[in-house]
C-alpha cells in the first residue's frame, strides 16, 4: 500500500542478518533437526548408567526441544501457508511464530538472567495461564515430535525392507509384466492417506495427553496403602501406621488449597506418625511461610517428622524452614534421630539432609560425612527407619537401616508409561535405579513416593500424586 501511494516502504525492524539466519533455518530444518538429535543422543549416551547429571540432562532436553521446535515452527508455517494461501510469505509467518515464542519465554521467565532456570512463583492468573500454556506446548510438542520421528524412522525402515525384498525377488526370477506394473506404480494413494491420518492422530494424542496431565492428573491424588514387613519389628508396633508425603513443592500449580486437601486426606487416614521427605517449596524461598502454615494442619499421635530436600538446599532455606516447622510442632530431622516408643519398645526414626549439588567432589565429601553421621544415629538391634529425600545410602552395608522412605523423582520425572512397560520412564531411561514404589536390597526396604507437587512442567502423566500409608507388620 505504501509503495502504491508513492510513499517510501517502511523498514522492517528485524535486521537482515536475523532474516538470513531464519531463512536458512527454514530451508535446512531437516538437517538441523538431525544434528540436534545426534547431539542429544550423544548426551544421553554419556548420561546412561550414571546418576542424573542435571546439566547434561538439561542439555539433552534442550537439544531435543530445539529440534522439536524447529520442526513445529516448520509445520505451523506450512499450516499458515495452507490456510492463508501464498499471499503471506513463509518467512513472515516464521518470524511471527518465533516472536510469539520469545514473548512467552521472556514473559514467563524474566528471572533467567538471575540464574534461575524456572521460578514458577507468579501467582497472578495471567502468569499462571501463560506458564500453563507454555508447558502444555512444551510437553505436548516434545512427545509428539518424538512419536513422529519414531514413526518416520519405522516407516522408512518398512519401505527400505520392501524395496530390498523386491530387488531380491527380481534378482532371482525374471520380472513379469504385472511385477513391472507394481514396481513402477507410485506408492498407493490409499496407503499415503492412511499414513497421513495416522501421523495427524499421532501428533494430536500427546497434546491431548498433556492437557489431561495439566488439568486433571496433576491434582488427582492417589492414596497408596502398603504393608512394610520388618523382620525385627517389636510386637507393640504391629499395625503401626506411617503416612508419607513428599515433594510438596508449593507453587501456583500446587497451591495452598491443594496442599490443604492433601493434609485433610492424610489426617483422614488416621496415621500414628507422619513422615515428610523434603522439597516443600519449588523455587521461591518466600513460599516457605505458606507451606509450613498449611502442613501445620497435619495430625498424628506420635508426631510429624521430616527431612530436607534439594529445593530447601538450593533456595538456602534449610535453617529458616526448620525453625518455622518447629514453631508449629513439626520436627525436621537434620542428621538427627527420634526414638518412637510404645510401652517399653522402640523404633528409631532418623532424618538427614539431601545437601546441595555444587561440585561432584564436594557432594562426595558431604555424603561421606553424612554416612559417618548416620552410622552414629543407627540404633543396634532396633528397627531403624530413615527419612531421606533421595536414597543415597540405600543398601549400604555400613548402615543397618530397615526401611528407607524417600521421594525426589516424582515417579520418574512426572512422565511415565511404566504401567505399560517398566522401561518407559524418563528417570529409568537415564539409568536412575530407584524411581517409584518398593525396592529391596539384602533385606533392607526402600519406598519411593511419587510426591504431591510438581517442578518444571506442571504436568503429570502416568505418575499421579501420591500419599502413602504404610502398615508396619512383623515378618520377612
Ligand atoms: Fe521434588
């Protein structure tokens, strides 16, 4: 219009360098996606068999995320072109999509520059909606991308196998006229349509699933009732009930009302003792006041005890939250023990800190120190129950712990298909040995609780929030 009126054409605000890069990304997106996936695979191979290194895990996820987003931007541009026709050039649609991305990310995470990856402490409705939309897209688009890539690889493998088979047949017998017709004919339109419909369905399913995990499963608390068989349980403790809550992570997506509901559920289970295994806040130290106020509603005749998680260490609130809990009658066990008595008989409950992940050598030193402290806290010839955020010392022959209660991994990264197959769990894929449920080693028991809150994405799929209630029984 400006040109037709003889006015100078307005300058595009985005410089030519950015446009050139974008044009190349749009042109070579397949190659970029492949390269990113190869790097992500390399990072995953380095990770495999070790405990999760957060930086490497983040790198692998970032690379897959980048690959998936380039893929999806391409698809959105295709869709825009299909809907708007050729009137709007691909480049402008691509720029619009990239700008929308940048807006959501900078709006959602202005604290990135302050060193926090995610600080979901924005309780305003618009903030919550943008966070929710961002994470829904993040999880849905990543899963759909992985599915499409897998489907694409399988499709190509089938086509390659058919091609080899046809060539082999031709080599062994002369080609007839009908064979030639079949081999010359382009892939049937029916098959092509079927593949397209399957791809569309496959792409849509993860988005629907992510929506379900965001809106429903994230808050769908499951009460898990378990029996803990302990060989040397004193008779007086037969039938003693311990409730376990972990990974509360107060945040806009596990707010005070939701946690209050979990407190009410826990109290209704009439436990004799309540155990808390850390991660009371998500990323905001200010949330410690609210979460303690809500958890102060927990009631059990033998008391409420807990330990520190990594989020208390990372937000540097271990001392302050311990004092806050104490002022409400909840005792955090920090390299400490408390004997629980029934008549003349005793069960020893121990708690220890998770510690802060600074450097591996530092963590190793801290763990060695913790191990020595725990050895001094164990009571001989007594049932020892350890509350610890992640079970670093499970099965350690130097420690005589009967039952370890822990959390930390949210059922395996909050996304799990291990009801379908045990290996379909993010944490297990990364080689983490203890993810959810029961584990046993040389007679020692470990239970990994899935937690009730979320960190990172506020979505749970196949890993419902969990409140566990154990009935202690004698036996092996
Ligand atoms: Fe956690």
